C-alpha cells in the first residue's frame, strides 16, 4: 500500500455524519508509515458527489485517475484512520502526483498546518 493508492474500504456502520459503509478511499498517510508494522493507515474518503469539488480544499479526481467507474472528489474534511484489514488488498488505481499535490494542499488548508 502506498500514498496515493485508491482502495475500496469497509468503513463500518453509519454513525452521525461520519463516512460509513463500503466506499473508495485515498491513502494519504506517508509511505514510511505505510511500510511500517502499523496496523492502520490514514485515508481521505472519496465521494461521487462531484458538486463537493467546489468546497475549498477538496480535489476533483477523474475516473481515469482513480480506476473507479465514476469521477470522484477527495473530501479532505473526511479523513479516517482505518485498519488495513478493512481495505481491499489491491488498489483500483493510483492518483497521479500532480493531483496528489492538490490533495496535500487541501490537507494543509483543512488541518491548518504548514
């Protein structure tokens, strides 16, 4: 698993406004941690609601960039720490570096770091 990979993930049962059920996610955790013995990784939840790309920090991801059947949006306000076992073992695709840089800028914005 690498930063920028898109996987399907079981996010569990719905609770409040938190993302739930089986959804595509984008791995945003740095690769040294992904290559470690940690049992978890940090992801940004993807949505097919492309209207959310207008929200500051969110990034439109064309289907060709994710391997998903529909265009998506990386929702940088919907981050989750997930157990690796909840991810499908093989990614559907990998987001190109120029789009990952946009996601990184979105994360800096929403987390107030940098």
